């Protein structure tokens, strides 16, 4: 099997990750020395072996089929030396240089041996590659949709359900806003809801036009053909009524001012807008596609007039206006205008298209600098490069391609490689919360909002066009992976309902749009989803010269008119490792000379076996990743190809302990049940995502974090412990021995063996095709460790700190990104504020002098609440004021003296201010009531702009202060407790005990003998001497409140009488105790504050806490920090410094008890 660290498809050199995976070695024994010397020798040997095995385990390559040089490290992360030896240096040298076989020659298999050494100790690993010969394919051409017939049941179901969904639409509702804009009678028929009934209205109409045109071309559906015809007629009527070529289906803010959204973008006026050029791209594309697929000339006429309107507007742009517009999401305006130009050859349309090109962006990204895509909105950026590629393709077809234009292709190729190798997941999907983040940070950004399906839709368009231009097999590899997993995994094939986000974090589920258009919210992914499943046959086959190319193994039939050739394929990669092709003459006569090229999948294990009419083609071989059969074909010839499949493991570049699995081209995911699936959270305008992460018996409420979109701290059950005495990489290297087919299942399914999954999960973990897991939670990626893996204290602390931050976040939005700001919860209100972006920081918003902007935030009135804001260091000296109701809660003049470009600060909302200003809302489209407060951000004065809010903006609640050890479970013996002491009595002869500590706060800290340990795992103690005493400290989630416990492990002697220790009668071998106190429950517990009730301004007083039958440190706070400040806080007292006259409340907390005292400042 083949382990892959990043994803595949790299072009410009492959890298190896040296990430330090731990492989535990065994110490060599020695003799003939003193005990001290032997101990030192053993320690050094163990250290050396661990270093070598760690660095050896970290040698993980990016792909199996290679075409470019490898970057081979010579020094390991642990200081080892690494040497390399190739089995065939003529194609892959010892230094990693790749020399591809010539065109027409066979691809070469080669083994690369890496030897990791320190001192006299060494380990070797072998890696198998296939060096692909130079491609003979060159440019290829696609078959038309009506030349390919789907026969695969799964794909056909998706296509047919999409067609049925499209049939449900009412043309009058689709045209409602267009007619309103044009001043025509709407027949009192309302538009569809969600995004269609707002500032983005009409975008779905463009998608709909494309989807039904494809359906008509692919299937000849008469109903949709008539709907298309009437819809185009209605749009033409709207266009003619306005007389300018303009048509628009969004809400109009000012009656009669139909182009207002476009003027707002150009800075000519102010008002409400979203992304009107994005909207226009969908409409123009739909019109052109209608003409291309159905031949409707009226559609082309409407498109021409709209193209003229676009030219008339954009030709007047100066550089400043152009920059303003191109700073927004404008879809693929260059893409659709170049396509229109190809149809019209009108130079105005070519000039208009070029106005939307961004050569500086293309060149910057093509340089491949570190994090060159960080912070960019993914589905804004991908279409920009699609437009660049379309310029190259169209100008090449028209014979107008210049030397400068050739760079457009190079830039797109580079972008594609960066997007895939640095940002893609095993499914081929990219993005987190719609954005690209830092390079190779996929594990760090696995959330419930990964892989927007629009991104996969557009990446497939790019892969297809790049394949047509270059014939490079890697684009076909990517297309197959992403179509089968990202696209087919984003639809309920039986209903046509489409998904927006595809979570890559374990424990979530997909959320889908409604299959009834009358109830749908019409997200962007609803629109691209309409298109995806009426063109499923478009990239199964291609042709080049006299060669028919098979790129996907999907049951289907292709008709090649020019060659009088019909090829019928029967295959199903989820059921069989063999495809059968029946060759027929279309008219029954002879077949002209033609070759059949069968793609050799990158997921294939072993040799492909090809037969013709039952006879093995032993002379057939793979060249450039294809097996070419060039022969005289006869009607009825049958070709078979066997492509052996096995389970492959795929890692992620930023964590060498996490893996996902694929069988052939099918991504596998573990089934995790349906618990809490009714609980969702808002993830943007009219868009929901899972609220709870559930993995087995563990769950956590995860509020979406806008901006940075960091992954939540993994739940303990997400880590699977290998039970055999082997390292993680040895287990993964042989994953096909442990992830084995479940023969009891009627469909493709695998059971995971060899880990603790069988005891952690009821029934263990069953892995099935991810693309069909639409109604339950799932886990694609899993962490692995061994019984010997030691937790690192720094990593534990970081995970706890991140986890408590996640848990504290009640709500978030992203200033400057309209979709999140204007959703049904946050409801942005603003006057004279400006949205923008900042390099590496994402979107921003600030208030101009005298301006403001306001958001609603969900709050928790039962706890302390605080805003968590991110600012830019370059804004030092600027001020931002924060208001809640009529109360100013902060006026911050930025004066950050740290080194980071961006930093965060908390702004507390006083309890009394919060309680005075909270309100209840029930958002449109929801039945749940939310408790919110409106927060207003203002400029510091009427003479200066405010500081910017950058990236994510969060509302948080105070950390919990429960420092309690709830339970202690032992693997042996009997457990009892009294007060804060646990006693475990184990049978005589017991050599070790495994303890599981259950602390109250999930993100609290557990110290045992002053060492921070992972409370989600059992801690094993060797009983070399008894009794064994353990000093335990439990910190609350606030990481300040602490409680001490003692654990004593005793060995039961034979003559010890039966005692009164509580027994575990459950039949389990493990025993659990909870803390008990025979007296505490009878004693009255209380706290109070003692000290003076008044103080003069400028003076201090000392306040003390009086505790009765209570243990624990005191936590002090004051409600009005402008009036008084608390100093010298301790477990028993605090000093209050009076600043201004008034009244303040001082609060002390000890555990769950709280006392308050009012102090008057005179």
C-alpha cells in the first residue's frame, strides 16, 4: 500500500515531510560493565533508536506516479543522517532527479530506499514509484453531453433526481424580480425565498438556465426544453422593456434606480448591496450555455445585449474604480465574457472581459510564495483563474494568442498545483469557511465548514480545461477523485438536495438544502448543485486525433460519430476491480482506424491486466499513465481491464498522526450515528451547519469561528490506540491488513481491526463510501497512537487552551464579509463604514469619521460576557469606541507593542449593561429563540476613522471554575474515597494499575505528581513498591481555580479481613469511585465579604472573604472598573483602590459559592 502525506497531483517537485512521528524502539542489551555504565549505555541506545525510528517513520511522499524531481532530505528532524539508493538511477537518481522515459516508451517502476542512521544504528524504508513516460496525448477534446449516455445506477439516480428537481420550478417565480426591475407586471407572484429574495436575487436563475440546458443536451428532456424557451422569452421581454441591455433579478433598494448596486460598488452612492457582478456572471453564463447546448438564438441575442451593457459600464472605469470592483467577489465575469466573445467575435466583449482580468494576482500566486493564498475567499479566487484560463483557450481558438497571453496558462497551472498540494483534502475539496488559509494547514482547519461544494464545482471546471489543453493525466486523476467524493458526496442522489459545506472534522454531518424549491434557501451551492448532476457524463471520455480516451471507470456508453464507433462500458469500482468495454460500429459497418487509451489509475495496486476477446494483451503496457490499444476493431469486440484495488492511507502535512483512507477512488468514512443531528447553528445567510461534534459517547458544542477558522480541539475518542506492539507508521504501512472488507455487509464496507475502536465504539468502527453518508455523522480522518505514546505536556496545554476558547465562544461573525455580517442573527446595520481586506488578515471593517456599524451577538446572561476582537498593529494610534445600548463599554486607542501583525483583546461587557440591553429574537426561517445584545462600533471622534476589526469577531462567556475530580476508575482492585483522598486496594500480585481520571471541566488541567497528563487517556502506574502515593491537582477550565487530591494504591495482603470498601457490582473489571465526605453534607457552607462599606476617592480599603466549611481559592471581581480597581488579589483578601465617586459591587467566588458587597466611593 502507499502512504501519502499531502495529497497527490503535484507538478513542480515533490517534498517529504519530516514531522517527527514517534516510533518506540527497543533498547539494546549490553554486558561486561558496571550498573551505572550499563544504565547510561541503555539510555543512550534507547535515545538513538527513538531518533532513528522517528525520522524513518516521518519519510512520507506525496504521490506514487511521478513526473518531476523529488526533494530528498539528508538530515532528519532528530539529527539523523539520511541516505538514498534508487533501484533504477537512470529514471530516478539517488539524489531524486527524475528522467522520464521518452514518448511511447513504457512507464518505469522504481524503488527508492531511504536509510536513516545515527551512530551505529540504522533503519531503512523502501518506497515504490512509477515514473511516467513523457505524454503522447497532447491537447484533447471532450465529447458532447448527448454523445455520452450514463448507465451507472448511482450516477443515473443523481441525474434523474436533479432533473425532477428542476422540473418543479415555476418560471413566473424565477422571473418575478426581473419583471419588477424592468417595470413589468409580476402577476403578483413572489420570487423564491432565501438568497433569491434579497440583494443576490437572480443568481440561481443563471445556474438554472445552465442546468436545464445541460439536461436538455444530455437527455433531450422536452419539458425542460420548453421551460428554457419560455424563460429566455421572459428575460428578453424584461431586457426590451428597459432598453439598455440590462437585466437583473435582485431586490431593488430605491424604486427606479435599477443599477444602484453597481453604482455602490463603484463608489458613486451608498446603500445596500451584496455582490452584483457575481450575480451578473451567473446570468450571462446561463444565457450563453443555453445557446451552446440548445441552439436557442434568442438566448444569444439577450446575452449580446447584456454584454454590450457590461462593456458600456466597464469601459468607463479608471484604475481606481476597477480596483474597487475587482476587490469584491465578481464570480467569473472574465470567464463568461470570453465565452461570449467566442460566440460573437465582438471586440467590445473581448475588451470587457479583459477588464476583469487580474494579471498582478496571477503572477503573484504563480511565484508560489509561502501562504500566497492565505485569507483569500476560495470561490472568489478560483473563478478568477478560470477566467484567466478561458482567455488562453479562447484566444488560441481565435488565433489571437500572443506571447504574453501564454503566461495565463502557466499561471493557472501553478495556481492549480498550489490549491491542490497545499490546501486540498483526500476528497479533492478545498477551503474552510469559504476561505483558503495558510499552506499545508489542513488538519489545523478541519471544522464543520470545510470544502464548500462550489469550490469543488469550479476546481473540476479548471481540471477539465487543463486536461483538454495539456493531456496531463494528473488532471484526470484529480477530476475522478473530486467528482466521486466531493461532488457526489454533496448531493442526496435520491432527491437532488445539495449540500453547502462538507465537514472534514470527525463527528459532524452534512446539511442539505430543501428538495422543494418553495422551501429552498437558494445558496450559491444550490445553484452549482443544479448544474453538477446534469453533466455527469462530460469527462468520462475524451478524444485526441484517432484515440478514444477512457478517463473514468463508470458504466456508460459513448458514441464517436466521426469514427462510426460506439463503446459501451460496464464497471463499478465499489463492487469490482474490472471494467468491460464492448466495441460496436454505429451503423454496423466497418470501424475506421482508432485506438483505445485506458487510464492507469494512480490508486491501482499491482499490474493492470488487459484482454481483448478473452485473450490477454501481454504486449500492452502503460506509457504516460495510459495503456494504448491500437488495432483494427470489429463490431462486437470486447475489452476488459482489471485494476487491482486496495486500501490506501492519506495523511495531512501538519500532523503526522492523522490519516484518512481510500479504496480505489472511493474515500471511506466511519459511521458515527445520528445523535443530536437536530441541533444546528447559523453559518451565514440562511445557512446552517452542525452545532455539536459527536464521536462515540463524547460530544462538544462547537460554535463556528469566523476569520481564522481553526479546528476545534479533538475529542479523546478521535484518537485510536494501536493494540499490537508496533509503531503508528508500521500499522499504517499495512493498513490493508487492519481495515478489512466487511463480508457481512451487502455493500462496500470495511471494519477497522487492531485498535481500541472495538471497545470505544459500540460495535467498533465500520467504514463505508463517504459519498453516500448523507443522513448520519461520519469520520474521515482519525488520529492514531500506540500503547507507548507519551503525551507531551506542551501539546496537552495547547490543546486545553484552544479547547476552552472554543467552548467559551457563544457567537461570531466576520467583519467586512457581508454574507456573515448580514445573516439572520447578526443583522449588520451601518452608516459610513467601510469593508475591506488586509494581507494575511482577511476581511476588515471600520467606521469612517462620525460613522458606525452594529451587530447582534448571542449572549449568555447567566455568565460573564466579553467580546474577543482582533486588531492590526499597523492601526496603532487609531481609536475604536464600543457601545452597548447607550453605554460606552470601551474606547480603545491602539498602542500594541508586540511583534505580531495582528493581535486579540477582550472587551468585557458589564453584567448590568448586558442585562439592561438583552433582547430575544426568532430569526427568519428558524423556530428557536435567541438571546442577543446589539454591539455598536464607532469612530473615536467626528474627525478620525476608527481602527479596523480584522478577521473573526467573537462573543465569549467566562471560563468555568469547577476544579473537581468527579470520578476515578481503576483497572484493578477496589476504589473508595473520603473527602479528597482516593484509596485503591488491588489484589496481591498486581504489577500495574491503569487509572482513568474524570475531571469536571472538559478543558481543565490534571497534574499527577506535578506532571500535566492527558485526562482523556488512562494513566498506567507500575507497582514496584507499595503503597504508591500520587499527588493530584485538578484545575478548572479557568486554569486558575485548583483543588488538591491524594490517590493511594495499596496491595491487599492475604490476611487482611474483608473491609467495607464499596464494591463495583456491575460485573466490569474496572472500579470507579466518586469523592465522598461523611461529614461535609451535614455542615452548613457559606462565604461572605468583610470590611468597610465606604471609601474616599483616591484611597484604598482591604476586603476579606470569610469562609465556613468551604475549601478553595477566592476569585475576586469588581463590576465598574472605571470607578474602582482591585489589587493584590489573594486566596483570602483583596485591596480596592477607589478612582471615581459612585457605587461598585465587589464579588468573590469560591467554587460554586458567590458573595457580593456594595462599596460606596465618596
